[in-house]
């Protein structure tokens, strides 16, 4: 099955025309009112922004192992919980399963 592309391309002139017509959803008044200090504070508050030295002690060297393609039946509510996190929910499910397996392996030793 072929995936539909969600990418739309516009020329610079088309973008300017859309802004002039008011077709964009950007709040330009809010953008103009944002000060440099407020922007810096927003950047500092970003939890995804690394604020110091990176901790590489738990890094893994090498190429990840290939994944196996399987069909699996998951309870609806469980699948919805993972999907509500957006893109990457399958990776998140894999990470949860991996953590479970690692705790079981530690108990075996």
C-alpha cells in the first residue's frame, strides 16, 4: 500500500499572498510582541533542550539490530494509550517490551 504524502510545497510568492489574504494561522501580533528575553526564557524552559554536558554512559555503540515484522493483537485500550503519544508509538511499545525483558534477564542471573 502506498502512503499518501502530507507535504505541500509553496513558492515564496504564494506564501506572501497567503499571508496577505490572512490564510495563514500564525499569530503575527504575538510573534512581534515576543521579546528576546522572553524567547530566551522559553528556550531555557524547554525540557528537551540539553542544558549541560551530555551523559554518554548509557549510550550504545553500533548499528541497531534489524526489527522483525509480525502481526500482533493488542487490547484496544492499550493500543490507544500508546497511540495518544503520537508518532513513534510502535517504538515506544518496543521500548516498554525491551525494558520488561531486561528486568526478567536480570532476575535470571
